[in-house]
């Protein structure tokens, strides 16, 4: 049936008007759809937001100027102390920044009414399953896992004690780092809930980061390989073959770890790769894991000894080196006792590290931080895991 031209035009007209109204666009017939004005309450909210944002930006700019000057002074004083030590000059308490870091007290950053904030997205942190998968994929390596945590504790106790660490250091640092009950595969953030979210790659009794694992392997890997070769020579054929296969994998991992200059930032880049996560899986291996966990503490002891500290470091002092790095930790533990309640802990951190460490902020002078560490060790050392480790050291 033929449709008349008028009928088609009338239908086209109706459709065109409806579409123009829906899209708020000029119609084909000279009518312009006006945009809906913003509701009065939204307009008022936006005006209030702009004023609040201006106030926030002004206040935060003032704070940033003060904070930047403070942390620059921290860095300059640290360089000064290092130079004095190099030249054998005595330190004075004024070689430290004695003021606490500035705290932002201005208005909070306002929320834009037109841009509702989505829930915060946290970057995924790899876990043990990822380390094991990477080891298999990158090096065709499966760690020799212990039959129980007790077995790992016995091997770790033997290795750590043979390296010269004291029973007090071994047990109390395990208690602080691994909550007094942590297993050999405990990871930061999952200490009390294995179904939670890991917060870093820190792993094991002494909570080595993946970067620690790469760095230790780069520096001590050849020594580990030499020890394993000597051990393999004494084993029966089947066991020797198994250990030699592990030595070959370890050799490849060492080559990877040493493929960059021996610097923390370089090792950190490697640690964030699949091969780096594979190296971190060595902490789970009954042969290599105790060596890595021990070496982390031993390096700090050797650093202090090389700098002239002949006495045995307390567990809390050794933990300061573990927590802030050997250089900053050494700075703290060699400080005269009478200065410790005056020198802020901020002197031993970078800004981001300090702001991410609520313990260092609460215990904001050296004496308080060491005392809090000792108190935590006292508490956690009473738990069953710490008691089991202490028994293995008898």
C-alpha cells in the first residue's frame, strides 16, 4: 500500500521533534532545545566547594613550604654527620634536627560535588602463591618446602647461631617481626588473617622484602653456591644430584640479581619483575631460606662492627638497623644515651618512610622508639612460636 508524501513528512516531523527534545539539540525545524539550568542547591554547593578549595590550596601551600624546608634540613644534617664520621670528628647533638616534623593543621581537601570519589584503589601486592608461580615459570624451580614450621625453625636456629647471632637477637627479632607466632611463610599484612591483603612483600621470620632477597643474592649468592658445592660433595649420589640441580638454578638467579649495579634502587626494579618475585621464593626453601633470613641480620652486625662497634648489639638496637637501614640504624645505636630522649626519630627516615610509619610517629624520639620496640619484643617473645624457636637454640 502506498503511503502519501504528506503522511511520511508528518511522521518524519514528529520523530525529528522527539529526537531533538531528547538530545537537547537544535531541531531540523528551527526550534532550539535549551539546556536545563543547574539546580540551585548544586550551584550553591559548587560555589562553596570553590571557596573551600581555595582555602585548602593556600593552607597546604604554606604547609608544604615549611615541610620541604624541614626535610631538607634533615637531609643536610645527615650528610654533615656522615662527613664528620668520615673525618673522625666527634658529633654534637646540634648535628641533628631537634624539632619534630611539621603537621598539617589546615582545612581538609574538599570533595567536588560533580565528581564523587570512587573507593580508594590499592595496588595488588604479590603473595606466596605468586612467588611460587614465578619461580616455576621463570626458573623451573620449586622450593624444597619444610614438612612443618618446626623443621624450618630448627634449620634457621642452626644457621643463625652458627653465623654468630645471639639467642636473644634471634628470638626477640623473630618475635617483633613475625608476631611471636609467625610461620616461615608469613607475609606482612597476613599475620593474623591469611585471607586478608598483603601490604608489602616482606616475608618470613625477619620479614625480607623482595628487594632484600635480590640484594642479598647479588652480594652473597656466590658464597651460598660455594657452601652448597662443598655440601654436595659429601652427599650420596641421589641427594647430590638434587642439590646440584638447585645450585644450577641458584647460579642463574645470582646472574640475574647481579645484572645491575649493586644499589638498592636498582635491585628494587629487579624485585618488581617476575624474575625478582621468583628469587623471593628462595625464602621458602629449606636450604636457602634460613641463609637469606640470617644474612639480613648478619649484614647489620657486620656493618656495625666494621664501623667500630665491638660490643654485642641488643635485639632492639639490631632491629633499629633492620627497620631504618644499616646507616640510619647505626646512627641511632651509637648515639649517646643522654641524647636519645631529645633526638626525633624523623632524623632517620625519608619523608615518605616516616609518614608511612605510625610507630615512629607515636614514639617520636629515639629513646621512646627503642623502648617501644623492647616492650613489643617482651610481649611477643612469650608466644608459642618464639618459645619453640628459643628451645631450638638450646
